[in-house]
């Protein structure tokens, strides 16, 4: 089967007599004679018809002749694959797959900023595929994705990883809906973005710094409601050890009151580890006063994904840190919680459970320098082992 191209010249075009003229900007159309198939312009797929020759004409949606010619060759290959059983008749183009995915996301009632990020990333993927001449979603390979990833201008590893996870989410959707036979983005193939660890950047906030941060909240240009929310959120992180995503997504059912004692009982978003930490009574009382539009959560609107929930509060945190003149991130409160516990002599395994780390090795990796009990035990062991030598 061969698709031929022709121009539908506008009335003002000076080349109306030449339907194969390539240099004007008039629309390019396709024409083909196919037995048993025709092109459906609504669904942009080949559909089955009676087993007879049928002439079809449809717009290429292109004005550039070379772009239209490339698309024609892709459509020819697509139809050949269908007729020879190499692909499903409902194979989708990259643009169709993207639109279906975004429609599914819109139906999830996500927050506007979360939906915008999905749209932005999908648009970037579609533009890359267009530059590479990839028409069908089934033709996107691991090599293509690796090439595209190398062109990302995002500097922060966390941002690169977040984009990668959204792309993985898209291809999972395509696989589940029969648009691709295999998923090129599984972690064993498309390696996850690595976030380099350095314990040199980990420290506890000094008490004066902590107080300066809290006092700076009032100096920022926020609503009174947001000032109260940020103050409660920062204090929750400091005195419970929760990461920002876990603190933001904390539901009111996960704050338990037993007489005069409050405790946070939740599962970590990242590891699924169970957390059951007592918090100060004054903090529990302050959390109960937080105003939020969602009756289920203290801070989260409930309309974004859990992954994207902290982004709004990160922006507010940055305002406070800037006002306070402190170069830190939300994790500084969690670090402070862990380090102060260890410095006061709390066992590292207890700190591991309080932080919700999946293993004590992770806690030691981050906070080994402050494991006071472990150092004391090591000192006693070494004194005993070296006792005889010391006497000599």
C-alpha cells in the first residue's frame, strides 16, 4: 500500500495548477487505495471495512511537505504491521497516547499545579518524539528515552527523579491499556536517577536558628492562615521526625490522643514503615487548631498526588528560610530531631524506628557521627581489649 501526497492550494496560492508543488504553505493531503481498511480521521487509526478497495483522502495536518511525507511512510508501516499481524489494529500515535493519559489524569481531579507538571512533561516527550521522527508510541525504545534524558536541563537530582517517575507512570498506563507490548521504563532497564549522599551536609539546627526561623514566619508575606499552617508544620517535623511529605499528608485520624499524651501514628509514604511517635502536648493542641479546607487532613488539600503534595509548602518554606537568612531545606527539621535524640543518648535502633527507616544501616549511614551510645560501647570494648597493652 502506498500513500500519495498532494496539495490543496488556497485560492490565493499562485501554484494551484501543481498539486505536487512542495514549497508553498498550503495544506498537504493524503490519498490511498486500501483493500479492507480506511483511515478514520476522528480516531486517527486504521479501521476495518468491507473486503474491497476503498479510496481514502484525508488531511495530513501538515504544511511542510517533508514532514507530511515522513508521516505517510510511518502510516504505511503501521498498516503493514496490522495486515501482517505484527501489531494490534488499535495502535496509538505518541500524541494519541499522551492525550489519553492526560485525560485520565484530568479525571482524577488533581490540583492544577500537579496536572500542569504532567502536561509539561508529556509535551516535552511528544516534542522529542516528533524531532526523532517517532510517530507510534510502540516504537519508543529505551535508547530513545536515554537520549531524551541526557538532554534534560534540570539540575536538581530530585527534580530529575520526579520527572523520571512521571514518565514511568505514563508508560505503565500505556502498557495497561494495550498500547505497548513491553515497558521500556522499568527500573531494571531505565536506571533510576541517583541522588548522591553526603553526610557533610547533615546537621542539626541550633536552638537560636530554629527560633529565628519560627519568628521569621510572621515577617513573610503570607496569609495569617498560611502562617499558622507553616508554623505548625515546621514544628511537627522538628518534634516528630516526619519528612515533609509524611507531615503534609498526615490525616487527622493519625493524630491519637490518650489522656494528655499525643502521638503520631502513620505509615511512611516512601518506605511504608510504621511510625508511632509521641509528640509534645502543646504541639498536639496546636495541630488541632490548624485550619484547612479538607476535613480529613491537617495540611494536605487531598487533590494532588502524595508525591506532589509537598511542593506548595516547599515554596512557603523557602520564603521563611530566605527571610530568616538560613540556607536550609525542610529536611533540616527531621535531621535536628534525629541528631538531638542521638546526642541525648537514645539508642540508634530506637531512632531508626522513630524515623521510619527500613533498616538501622540507613540510620547509621546518615547519623553515625552522633551515635553516642555506640561510641561509648566501642570505647569500653577497646579499653578492655587494650587493657594489658596499656599497662605495659
